[in-house]
């Protein structure tokens, strides 16, 4: 059979696969090599630490808009001299990745500008690093004698407001410390990792099939995004091909997940400025989408459809239902933005500039609302979405822009879903499932509804999971929230926070 793909198709396959030559460096070479990739336009997608027999192996995965910008840098350090040169001065995401590695493995980022703990709170035992194989038994925790070093803000009229970690709603814990003059926020600092679950440790030793079930639960509202990134990484590691109809089904599930979450947020944002009637109607539309989800996979959050090597659903949705719900949401958006008070509250609130969004390394609708044209469906496609797909961006960087990006993405996702249903022609997938039985490494990037979810998988010789590194887009977007809140008034914090709607669970792995 001849290969009828165009060069563009082949390039898209290369981007989706995550293929990259692994470049082994010593510590002295790392800053220059990483800096060259960043200067060329790559971004640091993840940093993964591996505990090998006698050493630590740290892998830096860089990705970009073309296959040329894809690279993996690897540094091996001895256990008795476990340190790496910090890249935090060149890359803000690198700084947080490095602090996480220090807390979980004990590998020290030398010359880091923020050397204090990130994941382990003050009551975590000193010298105990939970990702190490020798530390499987959890010791007694200590009193919190190492308080988080909040930066004090002083001056006439400055006072502090502490929010959390326990909140009024049913959400996970996080602490926000506001320094305020009058009602204006001068500075906000966030403290997280109150519910660190050790997800990456739990992956180790599991079969790929068991890993899918865990990936679905990394962040409950991103079951498709994370499980798809996981199975694609495993498939690349094991050299498993997936049929185009099954890949089309995966794309459909991804858009259905985007739809119900965006509809929810559009209602919630209206509710946060007192327009509760819009939220009530949006929740009705969300419920309709969740019931449609149940008919597709048997689960309201679309769990259970993805497997390594295949995709299988119970039934396909009716395109007319999706079009109807999308039209109803568009009507609610029109009413919301047509209300002068609501639009006034959205406009200019919690502005995140393009320059700051770029420097921080934001992803998803947060980045696109600040004018950054980034979307893994475009940069790392696993299937051709055709002419109905385009990346939605806005320039304002405020609540209005983040609201508008979501609203426009509902329209785009609906168009994609309808087109995919036409192309599927009733195909409900294959029951094909593979258990890998070989060693290998894979990296996958998937545009989940909040932004790009990244999974890097290393398989052991028997095909079980030796190491899984997960990066939820919220890990990269959380540092942008304090930046956007500067000069925002305290009463607008719930609105600003919801416009970001970041995942605690995805961040606090």
C-alpha cells in the first residue's frame, strides 16, 4: 500500500508522536543547551526525575510549534552528589519543576532564587523524600516548624486577608494571602499542596490498563484529557499504531469534555457577578451534556472509553442535540455580555498581559485570552480536525477575554464534534486493547479543556510502568493568577479566580 499522506500530514504525525533524540549532557553543559532551545522558541514541557540503580537521571523535555523544536536533554547525577544547576533564571516553569524534584527526590537545584519548599509543607519529615524506593514507609509527621515564607508587604494602610485552605464550597484546599490597601490587592501569594496524593508514585509497577484507570482520576473534570495523554504516551513507548477511526473517536471525546466544562464556567462566571439566572440555565445545559456523556461511555464524565491501542464507546451522540445546546449557550452568552453591569465587571478585571503570560509559560484559554496562539490540537495534532477547527484568541487578557475565549470555543468544539460524527459514519470504535511487553519511552501532549496536558511514560522490560511524569496545565497556570490579581479589588477575587478556574488536583499530584 502506498503512503498517500502529504508532507504536512507526516509532519503532523511527527509532532503528535513526541519523537526526540535524547541528548545526554553533563551538568555544566545543561544551562547552555537549555538556553539555546528556549531562545529558539521551544518551551519546557516537563522535567522528570528518575531514580536509577546508582544515580538520579533528570530528563528535560522541550517542545515547540515544529518538530525541529522538540528535544530531550538528560543529565545524570550521582546519589552522593545529587544536585543540578538551576534553570529558574531562564524559565519560570523550570524553577517550580526543580523545587518539586528537590522535595520529592532530594536532588538540589543549585543557585535557585526560591530555595524554599514547594510540595512538602513544614510538617513533612526532614530528609524524607517520598518518591525514593527506600522511603516506601511513611514516617511520623512533625509539627509545622518551617512556615511558608510569605513576603510581607508593609506601608501605610496595608493589611492582610487570609483565605483558605478550607473554603466555603466543596473544593480542594488552597491558601491565599492577600496584602491589601483599602479594597485594592497589592500582592497575593498562593500556598498549595495541602493534599499531595503521590499520583506519580502510584503509577509505578502498574500495568498500562491499570494506569488508564488512574489517569482518568488525576483531575476529575479532565478524565479524557489525562487518560488520552497517558495512552498516547504508552502507545508511543510501545510502538503501537491506532486506527484513524479510533483516533477520530478520541478527538470527539476530547471536544465533548471541553463542551461541558466551558458551558459550566460560562454560567459560573455570570453567577459571580450576581447574574444567577444565567448560571441556572447554563447548569441545565450542562446536565443535558452530562446525560449525553452517559449514553456515550456509560459515565457522565466520559470515563471508560480509552484503552492502550483503541477506543470504544457505547453509542454516538446526536449531532442535532449538540447544535441545539450550543445555540442555547450562545444565546445565554449574548444576554450576559449585553448586560452593561456584567460586561463592566468583566472588562479590565484581573488583566494578564501578553508579556507576563508568555514569561510565566501559561497554556490553554488563559494563554489564548492574552493573545498567545497556543493549542496542542494545532501544534501536536494526533488527527486532522479539518477546516472547522481554528485556534481562538483574544487580546485583552482580562476576565472578559477569558470568558469570550470559552464562548467562542464552545462554537468551535461543536463544529468539530459535528464534523467528526459525519466522518465517523456510525463507527463506535474497536475493542482492541494491548498490554505492552517491552521497554520504551513515550511523550504525549493533548489539548485538554484547560490547556495542554503532558505525560511522559517509561516502560520497564515487562511492559509495566517504570515512571510516569504528569503535567496538568494548571501547574503552569497557577503562577499567573497572583500576577493578574495585582490592582484588582478584593470583591472581584472570586470572579478573577473563576476566570482562571485552575485545578487543585491537577496541580497537587
